């Protein structure tokens, strides 16, 4: 009898988890469908960051070009004006940043990346990360607070042109979500 209660309890737990997962996925899909303005930056900062690696700078431009061609979202010049934040990083196992007068590192505030060195001396910084390319999509609040990620994927060569497979996966997910019928409100 005890094992029967255990199995029933486990079944209800799984159903509750599936329903909350489904609700969270619906909320994510809705956010992607109702948003209009986006901003693209690299994990190490925006395109104007002088210490940004060339591969990450190119990935930003390539994703921006793909967004323009898709014509679903408008790219903003200022991050605080965006509703969605696309964050890219070209895969590399390690990189080294050198600077004079500070500024090596990340000013964007993502966890695990050192803050800029600003004491006016020469500096050398490094980064170790995944070998796969990444594309994350976050929600941005009006106060420029990052929430999420609401969509994220890694892939070897996923930000390579002309296909940009990671962007294609994102685009396919949004277009699939736009074809789903609206969900019915749950009854208490």
C-alpha cells in the first residue's frame, strides 16, 4: 500500500512539473512573440568595446544582419531601449587580452568574467570557455535588468556565416511558437 501511495505521489509531482514547464515555455514563447526591439552584444561586451575579440565582433554583426534580413525585430542602438538581448560568443578554449591603462575584461556584468582593470597600468587578462559557439536570448526590463536566459543553445561553428545555424534554430523556434494556437486559461 505504501508503495502505491509513493507511485501516485510521484505521478502527481511529474504532472505538476510538466504543467509548470509548459506554462514557463508558453510565457517564454509569448515574450518572444510580443517583443519588438532587440540589442546584440557579445559575452565580453558590446560592439564598441575596444577589447572585444574580432571573432565576437563579427558574430555580433552577423547576428544583426540576420535579424535585419528576418525583419521580425528592430535592432536598437542603445541596450536600455531593447526588450530582448541577444548575447553571442564565438567558441574558443582560451584567449588572452592585453591592455595599457586598464580596460581588459568584461563590463557587461555576466557571471564568471572578470571586471575591467582600471588602475592605469599595463595588464594582461585571460579567459577560458567553451569551444562551441553560443547564442543566448535574455529579456530586458525597462530598468535594463537582464532576466533569463529565455533561450540558449551551444553548437560547434553555430555562428558561422552564411547559415548561422544557432540563429536559424532561434528563428525556427519563434516561428513555430507563432503558429501555435493560444492556450486556454486553466480552470481552478
